[in-house]
C-alpha cells in the first residue's frame, strides 16, 4: 500500500535487502482493476519508467505492459517503446523477424522468428485505439493515442469486416478518416484538449 503497486518479492524484500518489480503484476493490476484503492497512477508510472528493479517479460509476453500503458493513457511510451525497443531488435534489422528474447545472437539457440506479434496488436488496439466493446465487434471504441506520429494508416480486420483508420497531421491538429463496415457502431474518444 505504501508504494501503491504490487511488489514481486514483498514477503522476502527485507530478507533480500531490495525491492523487485516485474512488468506483469502492475500491468495485470491496471488491466483487471486490482490496483490498491483503485489508484492506477503508481503502476502506470512504474510501467512507463521501467526502473532498474523491474524485470521485463520476454517479447511474446511484453504486450501486457503496453496494454496497461494504453489503458493508462500513455501512448507516448508505447510509440517510444515500438521505436526504440522493438524496431531496433537485431532480428528486425537483419532478418525482418521478431526474435524470442530481447538479446538474441545469430547461429545460437535464440529463435529469430517467434510468435511475438505484440507490435501488431498494440498498434491496432492502443495506438489507433480500436477495441471491441461488445462480442463480435457489434460495438467498439476508437481511442487514438498517436503521441508524435504524424501519420498512421491501418486496417483492422474484424468479424464484421475491415475498419479502415487514417490519421495525419501534427499532434496539435490532426485529421482522421475512419471507415466502418456495416453493422459496427463506434464511439470515438479524444482527450478534452485534442484539436481534430
């Protein structure tokens, strides 16, 4: 309760002489409304800052942290993470694949073509902000969190057909074009100070 977030080694912290965090516990607490007293800020701040005492999930499970950051309105951290952590992976630069571990060497036991599709679903669900709010995508919300991106175009394929999303312009004034297939009702959410 003093920190306002879950500590991975709380029962043993005094004995071990340090506090350790992991990205999954605060992420899960934000996503499933488990934060002490309903306060999400400490967990979101820890997930955004990744302090040295925080262990990070391997790439295939790294989406939990990014989802929680999206829920906490930190699209800026998500975009930065995609640019600096994901796009600079050696496997991406040399092989156009996503490696299984954050550090992977060629000709080793490290896999260079694993199932880490985190950047794809996070781009759709948390940067473009397209999420279903009813089963079968009958209803959805679109909550863009583009940070400093000047342009984003994507198509989210749903059970009811494709949602086409386009945003362009400076962060201070953006233009959006969103095409919905028949049978989907969408709610578009922007911060109160947005100029669109």
